[in-house]
């Protein structure tokens, strides 16, 4: 993916709370499309190797959660965290992280990630197919800015983290905001 590209069009299989179901597990399946998430909005999208993994749970997701208000002040409508995990896992991770500002998107089959060219093998860690770490500013479904960790390859021995940090994205937003303001 690169600046100016349109996001892949896919349908995500999500689980949403529905109290009308009742019982101990009041959730139902709901299909949500790329357009549902991105049309008419300027958002931060970041993708990472997996829910509940150390860097993702300790730094990246909490950092975007904490930085949401600053990003919103710089013209961001929503922040989305995507991972090649199913909706059950993503929902539990969101709950465990006590998310209020970041919406998780389950790319359980990796369809979006593959179409974006970011699907890598992590068999060396027993993960199978996962997302390479990336982030983007997306405006109405079109990539405005792209951040990708260096060294993308299957079975990478490292888990680079820095280019896709919330601090890097926030720095880009601040710079873009200053440039966009009238003199």
C-alpha cells in the first residue's frame, strides 16, 4: 500500500453485543465492510501481529488509546486496531485493555491484510499467517499517510517497532496540521 491507494474492500465478521439475545453470551454475528468503517471519515488504522502479544499490548495499543484525544484534535475521527485474529479474541483483548477510544477490527481470515500486501508468515513463532506491523492515516478510504516497520519478511527473527508507534503517527499529524493551517 502507498499514499493515494484505496483500501481493500472486504467484509469483516464481527461479534456485537445484543441484549435482546439474553443469556450469558448476548452477542450476534454482524458483517461490517471496509466502507462501513472508513467511508466519510479520517481515521488512524494500525495493524499488528496479534492480540495479547507483548509489544502490542504493552506499548502500541495502549499508546493509541491514550493519544486519541490529541489525534482527534488534529482531525482524526476514529482510531482502529486491526489484527489477523478472530472477533472473539479481538473483543476479549479490547475488554482486557479497557478500550474506550480505539475500535478493534478482526481480520480473522487475513483477507484484508493479504489484499493490503501486509500478510507475513510467523511460523517460526507458531503464529501462522499474521500482519506485518503498519499504520496509516486513511481519509474516506484512501491512504493519506503510510507507516511500516522495516524488514518485512516471512518468519522475521525481530519484531521491529517504532515507525508505527502512536508517537510517530502523532508527530506526522502535528506536522501535517501545521502545514495545513493558513499562515
